[in-house]
C-alpha cells in the first residue's frame, strides 16, 4: 500500500462522481445497478485520509453493510491486522510492524477502551486474535534481543497483563487464527529476520505453517514448503468453518513469477496451488490478504501491487481474477459466495462469485478513506 499522491486521486474521484452520478472507480461498470449487501454486519479496517498539511494521518474506521460510518478514531501510526471477540462486543487493531500499539475498542459503542503497548524490546508483527472465551488477547511479536518470534497472551480482565508467551516456533510469525476446535492456533511463520523493515536472511529463510496447542504452547505440527519454494514467505491466512487453512505468500526474489496461494488440510508438505504463468505474473509475487467466503467454498486473495483479486475454490481450483485498484482488504459478507474488497485509493466493493458481479458501496464514507491492508467483517 503506497499512498503517494492520494490527495490527487481523491480529488479525481470526487470530480468523477460529481458529474452524472454514474461513474464507479476503480474498475467497476458505470452502468451497474447498485445492490449493496444490506445487513447489520460491521466492517473494520485501518485507513488513511487525505490531508492538506502534508502530514500522514491514520485511523481505525468501521462501517455497516451499506457503507455508513459506525466510528472512526485516529491512530498514532498505520494499523494493520484486526481481531474481534467471540461475542462481537470488542475489536482490536494491531500496529503495522515494527509498531508497538494495540487499540482495543468497544465495537457496539464505538469507543476506545484501551491502548495496549508491547513490552520493552518487543515489536508487533501486526496481527492477533481473541481467545474463544474472549478473556485473552493474543498477538504475534518479535523479541528484539533474540530475534525470535513470540506469541504473547494478555489477560483482558487483569489490566491487559501478559500472562504467558510462546517462542518455540521460529522467525517472523505474522497472521494467526484459531482452528474450529478452539484449542489450536495456526500461525503463518514468514521465516524472515528483519532489522526494522530490512530483511537480513533471505538466503536461509524458512517459512511454515505451525499449529500450536494454546493451553501448553506445544507445537502440534509444523509444515514447511518444498525446498524449491524456500523464498516464498507465508504471511497471511484464513481458516474455513471446516478447518481448512488458506494461505498466501510473498516471493522474496524477482528472478521469476511464483505461485502464491495454498490450501492446507494436514498434508505433510505445503505446495502452492497450480495455475498458469499468466496468473502468476498478474499476481506479481505479492499477496496482501486472504479470506474464505461465508460457506468456506471459495477463497479470495489480493495482490495490491498489481491491483489484482483472485478467486479460488476450496478444492484448489483457480476460478477467476479481476481488477480493483490497490485492492488489498478482503472480507466475507453474510451473503454466501460473496466478498467485500477495500481499495487503497478509496472505495469498497462487493463481489458475488456465483453471479460474477462487482459493485461499489454507494457511500461517501467508504469512498473518502484510503483503506489499509486488511478488512474484517463481523
């Protein structure tokens, strides 16, 4: 997500929408009849907003299924991943690495409940999860002294105190999710050692999916990529209701175009899904987000550097791709086979896999903001 020139893009969008009222930007038919998903569902994301001062401003913002504002709060820096409690009463946004803050919000009242800071000599990797009980908040972090990845567990009932941590799984943990059993977490371990944001071990990196028992911290299983894919870094994942894991990667070399999507049902070796060279090229060696639809039938992935969204079946078949300018955030909606997609230059779009239709939310709130990497619906 590069927000250079966002003021210009925003102004252009205002002008386009001000004349005729039909033009939808980016890459949506000007004559498409709007059929937004009308629902009580809420969506939350990090965002930037055009300013005239030249100073960057960042927010955590939420809207309903029609795109109407629910709340918006300023952040000290860019937010990244998001999490929601099982009862949907709390939500959290985690600082983009190597940041150190977590904003905990009351999602019903739209108020900030707490700003949690990582421990000294720790930085966040940008993702976390609430425990199934809702009493604990987990986050992926880096220990600056050892370089190891850490999962910290905070007790929300005891002043957000870190009560346990696990650091036995490798370097560079990024997104995590609970499996349907509520006892196991799966972590996308990117395998990249960093100094600030500089990558320092690309010749020796090892990426993996790691499954951990949340009670003991014991590694249940660890799965790595085939050797020929060792410079693929697994960063983001999604878990279906049936327990299938979908994950996307970023290639740490530019010598060729690589497949970037995989699904995992417990097989011993991780293998990227097969697709054509043209699709690999279109994805441009970088995926930003991944999400299953409400039924777990389809998987949506985003490649914001090439403005490409791809759709896959849970059986591993490539279905289609389409363009959303700087589209990165993807979320399931309450409607089966339908996704919501957010754009880094403004705008939020619904995509119906069955009908192959993409439509923009008719909302000034969603158009005006420049949405960051991830989008969460609940």
